[in-house]
C-alpha cells in the first residue's frame, strides 16, 4: 500500500470513527471502490488504524480515563458490565469477519444504522441507572458487522435508556477502549498463530494512524458540539442515503 492510499484511509477513519456512521463500513466501501479488496492485509490494516482514534479518546477523556484506576470507580464497573456482552461473540469472530466486503451486508448495515439513529432520536424508554451500561453494551454487539456504527448504536441506546446526550457520548467512547483493545488482541493472537506477523507494512500503517489521530480529534469535537445541540438524528438520513448508494455502486 502506498502512502497516499494510507493517508486517505486514515482520513476516512478519523472522520467517521466518532460520527455515528460506521468507520468500518466507510473503510470497507472505500477499499472496494479503490480496488483494494477485503483481504487479510486490509482487515488487519483497518483494525490497527483504530489505534489513531483510540489515542484521541485517551487524550480528550484523559481525566475520565485516570478516574478508572481509582480504587472505587463506578465508571470502571459500568464499562466492565458494558463490555461483557462482547465476550459471547468471540466464537463467532471468524464468521463475522467473513461478512466484510459483502456489498449486500454493507448496504443493509448502513440502512440499519440509519433506522436506529432515527428511532434513537425519538424514542425514550428509560431504565434504571444500574442497567443502562448493560443496555448500551448489548447494543455495541450489533456493531461487530461492517456498516453498523458502534457509536451510533451505543449513543442511541444510551439516549433511549435515559442518559443525556453528553453522558451517552462519553460512555460510548470510554466503552470503545476495551472493545478496540480486545479486537487488537484477537488480531495479534491470530497473526502469531498463523505466522503472518509481516502482513501489514508498518510505514503506511503509521501514516494512517497519525492521520486518524489528527482528524479524529476535530471529528470528536464536532460530534460533541452536535450532541449539545441535539442534532445527532440528522445522521440517520446520511446513512440511509449511503445504503442506497452502496447498493448502486457495488
């Protein structure tokens, strides 16, 4: 992969990771249109490029992250509860990966994300505070499929369950920390087992990670501003339009 391609993919990752439109879906769509396919190299590249936006979370929410290491941290407990549902899907990880690159799955997932965003902007079904992390965690499992936005699922579920917009955004991205680290761990184990640790070229990957970090910083700020204005539901129309475009293009 050349550096210009890595820069473009890092740019896409940075813009779309925090907005509720699915970074994995956008990366997969871009790679299909650029003729890069959905081979092992690209799947690994996509997973590792998430490091750039993960660093943004550590930077922007550094105060909240440090709070997690305190002896008694209610947020740490909430994140553990929210992460538990993902463990039940580990055995299905290979099956889910096989769906990457399938145009009909991608288009359907974009449409599904759009519908959830539309409903999440209008429905209210508050649950007891102690159950909200589990509700959000269950919604996060849907984002294992490409085109289903992790932030879209978790922010929408949080808002429906009773979180304020800003609380839902904060919890959503703190919940991304164990999810991304867990995904990276699974990929590293897979690489070691298969003896393919040289699949990803480190230089293009470094360019993508750095680009994703810089762009992601501004993207997260933009999302927080939209959240404060209660404008997140507008992304539902974007996802629905993108679904139709994906069906047409692929």
